[in-house]
C-alpha cells in the first residue's frame, strides 16, 4: 500500500516539475521578446519592414533658450495677488509696545493682612506686539486701540529694518481704532478703498506680524482668502463695539491685529481686528474679522483733529423692549424692536417727528432686536450723524431722520 502511494506521489511530482518548466520557458520567451522590441526602433514604411538603427537626439538647447523658458515660468507665477503683495508690503509695519499695568498684592485682598500691609499696588511693564499700516507719506500709521491705545512707548519697524519711535495721535477704545505718527517723510503708503463696494467672495489679502514673525526678517506675513461676508454685527467685546465688520477666511492670528486687509487692487478695505476660535483653541479657524475702511475714515478724521472721538450726543428718547403683551396689543407678528415710551420736548427725537408709542424696527441697515442692542448700537455713531429710523405707527411704516445733536 505504501509503495503504491510512493509511485503515485512520484508521478504527480514529476508531472508538476515538467509543467512548471514549460510555463517558465513560455514566460521567459515572452519577456525576452518584449525587452528586445523595446530596445529596437522599427520604422514601418511600405518599402521597408526591416529594423533600423535609432539615432539619439542631441541636447543642443542654448543658454538663451533656457533663460527664455525660465522667464516664461516666472511670468506664469506672477499673478495679480503676487503683484499686489509686492506693492503693499513696504507700507506694512510691525509694532512693539510697552504698557504699564497695575497689580494688587494678594495680601491686600485679605481684610486681616490688609490691616498690616495696606493696599499694595505694583506697576509692571508689559510688552506687546501688533501690526499697522502706513496710510500717508508723512508717517500716519493705522492700528487697533487694543494694540497701542494704552502704550507708554511704541516702536515701529519698517520692512527695511528701520525703527521709529511712534507717538499716539489719538485713540478710540469704543471703535478699537488707534492712530500713530512717526517722524518720517516720503514713505510708502496704502491707499484707501471703499468698503461699501466690496463683493462677497472677492479676493482679500491679510498682511501683518503674527506671533512677532515680522521681527525675524522684517517682512510681513501674507495670507490670502476671500471676503466671506460683510455687515457682520458682533456687538460688544471687552468694552469695544464691532458693527458692520468684514469677515474673511484669510488666516489671522495673534499679532495680526492692526494689520491691513487689502483687495486685489492693493486698496485698504479693512483693518484685521479679531478672530473666532474653536473651543480649547486660540488659533485661526478661518473666521476672521476686520473693521471696514469707510468706518475707519470717519474715526481717524476726528482723531487727527481732536485726538478723540466726540460721542457726546443725545436723542431725548426713552425706550422699552417689546414684550409679548405689547406685541399682542399692537398686532405685531414678533417682539423684535423697541417702543418709544417718552420723547423730551425740544429734543432731537421730537425734531425728527418721533412720538410716544412709535415702534422702532430698524435704524439705517440695522435690525433692532431689543433695547440693549439699540443702546449698544448708538456707540457706532458720532455727534451730528443722521440716523434713518424705521418705525411703525398705527400699523403703517415710516422713516424719520434723527440728527444726533451735541448734548447741551
């Protein structure tokens, strides 16, 4: 029985070897013919079917041709964005500031220790950094109030490495706009654009000094995106009021504050100011905001003239939020807006034709949610500004023009 199995196994094994040899020979022949064909160029013509010798092509490209090709490559890389960055960058500056902040000793907070040591207050110098834009050839520089508004010392670094001491011409914490001045002439500057004409999804270029990187090579960091939205009303943030903000997805990080946001024409359309971050993160997630240039123009005009912004106006109106019961009484579909409860005599409100019982639904382009929104919104205006007040009176819509007169 065992001999029979051995014979069968021997037969099977020999058959397997023969089959493997035949298959290997076939594949070897096929591979050899393919390799031979790849090495021989055949010119197939009607009169000649014989293989011909391949003549290699000489690499005889001249230096002039190479330079021409390189020029074409460089030209293809130059776009409206790169050209804009090249033109605008010299007018972008890094700003380093020194502030004096006061700190109370922890012992002063405890009544027991306070009776022995008293109120101990310490002054401490704090360094900060940010960005800025040169907006005139005689050295006016635009930045944020939260960058330089409280500085006791401010230094400006140009893209050629030159440093200047800057003085604060004026600052406005409410709008977060600060105007600096350096003693220099014939400086490169960024021309103003028109933020009212901005198109959603048009190119936006943010330049600045994120994380102090400007000081590494005296050059601004450039990020590119689009205008994601405009007219963004963010309300109050740390005592500052942000309305009509531009939103961009161009990366903005710490240190970019005060830097320019320009369009593809190299025009200043906004000032990079703040970002939204994800929970637990402090970096850019593509949601940045800039103060629109048309708002900045109004503020810096007053800062140049007076060093401050005049908001000492009054309306003579008393208002109240619209409750559900008020909305039901007046037949309103919702409780958005405010109702005027009193109008002082000879006040701007009376002169505008506003009356008790009028419901304010909108001011200019701002939808009024409640009384808190309206009170905060007034910080967006200056003395002698005129507001278009959209009201409901006896179920009919009307618009009244209210001039914000100076308080007497």
